[in-house]
């Protein structure tokens, strides 16, 4: 019997201790609840029931001291979607980039007339870009914010493809050459998303001259995300003969009565093999050295096979008062349908008008 009582005694003590602890915890919770309620009642009485004469005035209340220099200004902010923009090339990029993008004013309302711009910057990989939004505030400061853009995995970048043989180019009329290539489906451009952008190809030429057998053509295209592609091609000059004539100047000024030596202005004339053709230079002109005005002297050379060089033109300005001259009577050589004569007497070149009645020294 005594042994059984000794075994039950520890269990009774444990139960007693558990009960005491339970009541203590309840009492603590009750005290905390009462303290919180007392604080709320005190705040209510202070703000609503306490007479005004017992409250501190606004001037007496302590205020934080912040200098004007350190006071943080209220700044405008961008409101931009957080998720990256996925672009596959099918939709208009500008509309997608600017969709749901606003500038919030100091009142946290959208600014309707905000002039927001954006630029695309390289991302961390070939298929990623950074959209950088920017706007100039009334204070003159520029506010910027970035957003990521993910390109479709099928994006390959812009390309220019040659689909046929390039025709010869006329160096005197190259403005329509690219249009000719596009109309004949000789060339095509792709934006890298599978969209045709052939009509956006730009072209420049280097070495485009009648005196060169060929010229370099540089093609360039830029797609909607500002990636570029450039291609260089060689094109042959139309009707290139290899006969070359060049002048040492292309514009001169003379006075009425001055002598004029046409060959003084020829720098070189030779055939495709380099043989000199200066003695085979041909001339054509409306120059009248006795009367002031604007005139032209056209030069070209021909080789033994009859191939001619491109025509070069010398612009001649004649200044001064009109002169009256008499041509020499003893002439023996003519050119240009009998209207240009060489005088045996003074070895000077003279020119008549179409009816042969007016003569001027050439």
C-alpha cells in the first residue's frame, strides 16, 4: 500500500504544476490586453475629450528639423510593366514598347502630355535587349528607367541576299539602279523575323566613273530593333571601252579677246593599252570669245578601233565688253561642219557662226 502511494505522488505534483502554469499564462494575457485597452482609451481621451487649453499648440509641438537643401523633392516616376517584353517581329514595335507606359506626376496621376522616348540597347545575350525609357522633366532633369525585352528564338538578324546576276551600271545615271535590282527580284532583304524589308535597303557607290571598269556598291539595311546588315558587291560599268580622257580643270574664266588653246586643258588621253591619244582628241564647243557669256567645250578621244572615251566638259565663262574682229582670209583646215578654221597667216584658231558671216578668235 505504501509503495502504491509513493508511485502516484509524482503524478499529482506534475498535474498541479501544469495547472498553475496554465493560470499564470492566462493572467499574463489578460494583463497585456488590459494595458493595450488602457493605451487606446488614453489616446481617445487626449485627442477628443481633453479640453483644448490643456493641449500643446502646433507651434509648441516638436517638429522635425530638415534644411531646405536636404529636403527630398517630390519626383515624378515611371509606371512601366515589370514583366519582360516578348517580341516576335509580328506586331508594331513602337506600340508594344509604349503600351501601358506612363509618367506619374507629383500627384501620382499620369501626365498626359509627357514626351516619353525610348532606345534599344544590347542585352546580355543575342536574343535580349534593354528598353531604356527617358523623359525630360520640367526641372530640366532627365528621368530614365530600363525594361528587358526577349526576342523570339527564331530571330536570325537582318540579311541581304543576292538572287541573280548584277546588270552593268550607267555611271551617269545610277539613281535608279537599286530600284532596277528590286523590280527584277535580283536582291532581297529580310528583317531576321521572316518579314520582307527589301524596300528599306540603302545604297552607296565607290569608284563609280566612266573611266573605271567597275565600282563598289555598298548595301545596308536596318530592321525595327536597329540591328544592321551591310553587303559589298562589285558592279561593272556599262559600255566601258578603256579609252580615257581627263582634263586638268573643268572651269575657267576668260576675257573677251583672250586667246584660247583647247589642248592646254587636256591632262591625259590614252587607250586601254596606255597608248597616247592626245593627237586624236575631238572637240565640240559653242564658245564665242568675243562676247561675254557662259560656254562649254566638250572633249573626247577615240582609239584606232573607234572606241571613244567618255565626254568631258570644260565650262568657260567669258567676261568683258563685246568685240568685233575680222577673220583671216587665207584658211586651209576646217572642223565641225566647216565652221572652225585654222589660219595659215597667224596660226590662230577662228570660229564662224552657222551662216559663216561672223568670225571670232577661238
